[in-house]
C-alpha cells in the first residue's frame, strides 16, 4: 500500500496529459531546459572569474578603467 505500481503512474500521466495537453508540457520542458542551460553557463562564468589570480584581476580592472575613460572623452 505504501508504493505505487506502474499502473498508478500511467493513470496519473494520462490525467496530466488530458488536463495540460502535450503542447503546454512540451513548452514547459523547453523552458526548463533553457533555464538549466543559462544556469550552467552562469556557473561557468563565475568559476572562471574566481579562478583568476589577483594580478589578472588588477590588469582587467585597469583595462576596464582605460576603456571607460576613452569612452567618456568621446
């Protein structure tokens, strides 16, 4: 009584398909996949930033400040 058989899950799946339809479920799956992809890319960017040495970070800040000052002159 504590576990569900395969028939219970098939009935639940059929009810979900009838209520939501396959198009909405497909769109929800695509949205979820896109969110996971964006999360993974953001995590990679964060790891790359954390892996830089202090000298590399200082050089990057200098480059950013010089780029900003050049843009302000124009």
